[in-house]
């Protein structure tokens, strides 16, 4: 008669991850479907008052709201070229102070110090190819022309890290620089506030339930803003830009 030598606190199930017949691959599969609690949430932007409230800084804007909601404040950590705030669950918010195209340098330093894996971070940034108000979670992917994401990919040597893209509305490629470094218009103010409120809820859900569930709830397009009537000979143009040059 065979004797079960497993510890008494291990449940007896056919496909238990510790069962030698299935090995660690089963455990790895179980981990892969469990929501990951993000230990570092990065919002991208440019430092300095002249860049506050610009489209390119929507990642900073969202992190400021997260910090306020959690009752915490950012502190400058010069050796990491970053501002960091600690959340109640022990995770961190980071706003790189390196300017956008060197964001990965600051992020990598913090990841190395805390020994974080790419799947344990969430990067939040602007996307001019999406209409203002649109939210898009991704588990991985290319930079899509965004220089902040290019820098992160180069520094941590992988494209496989979660991110949240926040639509800022598009512009013609020739106007992309002035578009992303420009401030939101007064007319866009209500939509911006609504977008940041929804993005905050989306990130909080992703933190507790995972990106998949957050995506299912928040990927729908926002309701269009009421439009003033236009003359018959005036038409709308929708040509969102897809390249980042900042």
C-alpha cells in the first residue's frame, strides 16, 4: 500500500501544483492567470512648470490624483531622478524627472533597487492615436512611436510590461510636437476631468482584479461631448497622429 508523504496542510487534489506528476509548469500556469499586484506604477511626463497640464503629462496628472486619493505625497529622490510616493498597500508611484525620452533610466534604477520584474510595474502614458477619453490597457507591446516607452523598452530590455494608454486626441504628424506639448483647451476641460476620474477607477480595479477585468469594464469609448451646430459646408476631420516625436 502506498503512503502519501505530502505535508498534511497540502490539499489532496489530482492536479495540485506541487504534485510531482505535473511539476512547476502547473504552478507557473496558475500564477499566469492570477492578477498581479503592481508594486510600481509609473506615470510619464516632463518635469517643470512649463509642462504642467500639457497633453504629454497626462500620466503625471493621473498619478497626482492617485496620490491625493491615497493621502500621500510625492518626494523627490535625486539619486533615482524621480519623484516617488508610497501607497497604503506598500506599492509605489513614480514620476521620472528625466524628461520624457529618458524615462526608462529612472524607472530602471527603481526597479533594480526593489528587484522588480517587468510584470510587476504599470506604465501610464498619453496616446495621440486615441481620442480624448479613451483608455487602453495592454499587457505588452511596442513603443508605437512614444519616446518614453522606447526608453523604457531599451533600459529594461523587454516589451513585456503592462501599460495603460490614455487618449489625448490626435493631430497631423507635422503638428505633433506642438500638439503633445500643448495644453488642453478650455472646451476639453470637462472631458479631461472625466477621463482622469475613469482612469483612476480603472487603475484601482487593475490593481485588485487584474488588467483583464479592468479592460472589460473601461475599454468602451467615452460618450461623445455635445457638439455645437456647424454650417452645412463645414465638416469634421478625424486624422489622429500615430507618431511621437517628443
